[in-house]
């Protein structure tokens, strides 16, 4: 579950967006209550909008860039999947993803293995939370990281992302599948060496994560644990985050070349304008290649493209 705070105008925009699934009754103080597949959205006069359900992250991603505040319910997130108390000193595979909230660009997941013998070197290279680094720094550091630690990198391009989403696969399940596959690839690459733990930057409850993986031929469970803000828990996740961001930036630059103009990151107003420009230039069909089509930006861009 996640709660965001938005302006009255955004709540009205959300009400229009969810008009087909709005319910006839609302809780006290509510503006509307909508029930999308896997997610219930409740908007209040206070500006708070609550997203609940297995697919809440998919719906939050559509609106997060319009939020003035984001409140994650820590009581749910504290389930860390038996996080070892000494994990920061262990040999760990860390796994993280980027691009999930960006309208343009792919989703990228990276897993990296960092034993204690590499701690000093990675710190010297400047490895830390990628959110504290500029893209230029990330690219320079990543080029060095990939020379010294085993890693696995997976990119889900928008054409495949949109195909999966339109078939009913939510973003949370896509992330789980990518994390599991990246970790599996890295474990094979490392053989016979094994990590002391596998740490995933937590984006859903452990039970939900493994539920997403039901039916897969290979599900990595042994030594797997979860933590929010995992980049600060172990250098392996920080390294994975930087590698993933580096791949994302490179793919993003390539998309900008294909578009013929610089594409903005995120999902704000500048993104709507760029998408509208793309529609005028290449037609609405181009959005399936360049964007995560189900984001609210698509409707906004279509409106802008007709002006």
C-alpha cells in the first residue's frame, strides 16, 4: 500500500482517468473510490490518495511525479525476509531496478556480487546510492565496477513491456521476474562460489514477490532477503543500482537519437510535451516503442498533440 498527496486539480484528473471503475459509494471525506484490476484507489478531500492491492505500484507510477508527498506504510515494509543482522559485512548478491517510474525508456534490473574483499575498492571508486549521483558520475563509476565484480543485467524494452502489460502482467510481477532471472544468471556465472546472502531492494512484500514467481521453472529462494533502501544496507545493491542506471542512461540516449530530439526522464509535464511532439512526428503508434504506454502521460500527450 502507498499514499500520495496531490493537488485538487490532480485529483479531478485522476477521477476522470478512473471514471470507468469508480464505485457508487465513497468513505467519509472521500472524493472517489475506484477499483482497478489488482488495485483500489481512494482519493480524499485532504489531497491524500491511497493505493491498495497487489498491483498498487503500477497505479502509483502513473501519478507519483504529480505528487507533493509520498508516504509508504512502514509497518508493511518492515517484513525484511529474515535480513541477517551482520549483512553489511557478508559476501552478497545485490539486486536493484531502475526505469519503473519513467514514461520513456526501458525497465532495467541488475544483480551484482560483492564479497568483503571488494568493499574498499568499490568505496574508492565512489560506489554509493545511485540517487546521490549524477548520470555522468554513474556512467564513469559503472564502467569501472563492471571490470571488478561479477554482475548480470537485464533490460525490458518498451515493446515487450507494453505487450506484457496489455496481457495483464503488472509492473510488480515484471520486476519480480527480472530480479529472479538476473540473480539466477549471476549464480550460474559465479559457480562454484556462492554468496552468503542475496539482497533485493524491496518493492513488494516477500510473499507477494514469490507469489509472482509461481509456475516459473527456476525460483531462487535460498538465502534471499529483502530490505527497503537496500543501497544503504550493502554495497552490492548500490553497485547493482549504478550498473542498472548506467544501462538505462545508455538506452535512453539511444531512444533520444531515434526520436530525433532529447527525451526527458520522469513522467512530468515536459514528458507529456515530448510525447506529443513524437506523436506529431511519427504517429501515435511510435509510443509503443518509446514509452510505457499505460501511464497517464499517454492521454495527456494525445490531447496536446491535437492542439
